[in-house]
């Protein structure tokens, strides 16, 4: 239990009606979760405004209400706290409620369009191998040292996030590595957290359904770096033109990494093969198990971060050379027939091109590349035609299919993808709406030595259709079909 006044430190309080001496046993922003003795934060969300549920929260037992405007009727015995921004205040209150756990960890945030999961996951595995207890907050799964915690969002809500960080502190973790999504920055999910550092991977076309413009998307990412303290580091990809933008207003210690341009941490690709990457990192040649130039950037980001967190260069490179990538990221299998199947989370035009260009680099020249690709429903529609065209440009055959159609008609999504395919590429593409059938057909088309890329869903174990998540595992189904045809 903690008193209201102890929760409000740094929360941007404008005024208070009632006593701040009451004790709080729970904080929430969903009125359905209110129990007697709760603090309820009225947050303005994308689909509902928490201010509409203030009265209900008070009647259910909330003894404190955080809001941006006072309700017309205030209930006796309830303390009302007016703030400028409820979402931002909630992050600070949640941090205070759980004892400010980010102050007790070295918390590193990783942001960017592509590579967040791989960089955060590699950092977690690296520090565990170096002998530390670490935490991971990612799209695929969360870890508290060696305990797995299911992941529902790239970046959890501020209450869940601080609870998770507090559990890491209790478990004796020294470090935590987390993905920071653009949504999380705009929605103030990371408010109140203290970061030891931030990493920027790259910025390409994504999430315009939410941010509306690329500039707004960029500003969201930049907002994370703007909020870093002077004791933190900001490590950015100098080969991405937006890397310099991230550093414009940050008070953090500025560092860069690069393969092409000048950087504080520099690497060069010597060999890029199916079996891995040979990199020259700051004058030292090291063989890594990860494949592709995009993973060269990911490895360099991890290396730079580890050194900024005061780790030994030789130990870092030794451990990194043994690590494999995150689930569903260039996740490949070779069937007895010699057909290679690759599952990848690529769901932006740039990510699809990165994966296909990597396949192009490692193929011998005679194999077919067959790409199975769809686009998610209720998401950025502008990338649909671009993704289809990119897939056709870099593949010999393309099967357009369903991804997670959500509330949309999957055939309409596919029609929007088809609109981007140039006349000369039309002959390469066919449509099979059912994803399982699309995978089966690709495996039937493939001959020994051919490469099948199954893009979009990666690690996900479901397909979301009309609000229902049906079991669906891309890699499992791909392996079944490859072995049936062997």
C-alpha cells in the first residue's frame, strides 16, 4: 500500500480535490478492473475516453481519480487529481507505485522500423551469456532472467511495464533490454522510466494507419531520444539518414554505428553466406551465425551497445559469434529434397526487400525464389501495393495471400496489393486467399534447390480473422508441406 501523495511525485499535477493521505492498493486505467482502494486514471485512448468512466470507477470503489478535467459531480470520499496529460501522468504514477524499478536496472530501449526484436533479443542473450541476470521486453516474448512471460504488445502499457520491471528487480536482474514502439512513445507508455541508453536501427515506411504521416512517425521515434537523460547514451545508425535526426535534441551521450559511413562503431562485410556472416569489426574478423547485411547492422548495434554498457570487447565478440537470431527472423529450414524454406516477420516494403536481397546474395543463380506474402488488415493500406511490387521485383514467383485480415475482407486486401504490380510482373503473381493453401502450392511448385520465403507473420502462432485468433504457425505448416513433398 502506498499513499496518494507518494504516487504523484513528478506526475504534473495541476490541482487536487480531496486528501492525498489515502492509501492505494491498485492502479488501473480500465474501469472494469477497479476494486475498492484503487486509483483510476482517465486516459483518452484511440477507441474510448476514460473520462466517460470516472463515475463508474468511483462507484466501484476507486478512492482516487486522475483526470484532465474534473467531472460535473464529485463523489464524497474520493480524491480527484487534475493533470495536464493523464496518459503521461499514469506512466509516472505506475513507476512510483512499483518503486521506480527502472532506476534500479540499466534499461536500454531499442527503436526503429526493422531490427528491434533481433537487437533486443541478442542483447538479452549476450548479457545472460556474459554472466548477468537480464530482462527482455519484446514483440516475441518477455523474459525475467530465465522465466518466460507471454508478450501481448511490442511495448506493454505503463502499469504492466513497471510491474514487469519490478519483477526483474526482485529477481536480481542487472540489465533490461526492451523494444520501444512508436505507439508507446506517443501514448506515453514509457513515461516515468529512466533509460541507461537508446538504440536507433532504421526508419522506413510503416504504421501510417496510426501516425498518418511519415513525419509524425519520425517525430514519435525521435521523442524517445528527446527524453533521454544526460547520463544516458544515444546510439544511432549513421547509414540511415534519420539517424542524425534522432540526435538533434537529445541531451544524451551521442554515438553512431555504420557499415558505409563514418561511425564510432564500424564494421565491414567480408563474406555473406547461408552459413553466416564474416565481419570485420573495428579491425577484428569474426564469423557470426546470422545471415544478411541487415543482420550485420543488428550485430553492430548490439556490439556498440554492449561496449557503451562497459563490457569487454573480446568477450562480447566471442559470445556474439555463438548466438542465433530471434524466432521468425530469417528462420530457415532445408528439406531433404534440398528446398529451402524461410520464415520472416518482414511486413514492411523495406523489410521484404532486405530479406529478398539477402536471398539474392546467397543464391547460386539457378534456383527459383518463390515468395508468399500478404498484408495485415486494419493497418497502413499505403504499403500494400508497394510490398506486392517489391516481392515481384525480387522473386521468380509470388503468391499473394492472407496475413492477419482482422476485420477486413482478405480478398479486398489482396486486390489493393495487386494494384501495385507492374504489367511486366503480372505473370509472376497469383492469388490464393487461404494462407495454408498458398504455402502448400508454393511447396508443390518448388524444385530441389529452390527457395521459398514465407513473409509477414514470423513468430506469430495465430491468424486473426474477424476478431478471432485461430491457431496458425507459419514455420510448422511450411515444414509439414516441405517434408510431404520430399
